[in-house]
């Protein structure tokens, strides 16, 4: 096989979308308060969409006294359908 044929075969393998999608497609990502996240989860459920919800702490820069503060951030990924779970 020539180098061009090897490249074409590799490109075809990399661009195969069936292999890339292991779950539902991501529609949007939202940063929200806990109350907003709950409302978004309920709306997604009514529409038959899926969600991934997680939180994290964002460390703020130290203030004049040298004290750092943190704020909690909720991240909601809106998916085109609920993710499926494989039973192990």
C-alpha cells in the first residue's frame, strides 16, 4: 500500500462518526445556581432530554487581607437524550 492509501484509510477511520459517539450528543452547557439547575433538570425531563449535573468550587483570588474565598458553581450539560447505563 502506498502512503496516500494508508493516509486515506486512517482518515476514514478517524472520521467515522459511529465510533466517536458513545452517548447522546451534547446540546448546551449551562452554569447555574442550585435553584436554576433544579428548574433546568425538570424542564429537560418534561422534554425527554438528558442532563449531566455536577458542581465544583471556584477559588477566588486573595483579597487585601490575603484570604482566599471560594464560590460553588453548578454545571449542567443538556443532552439530546438521557444517557444509557450498561448493566455490569
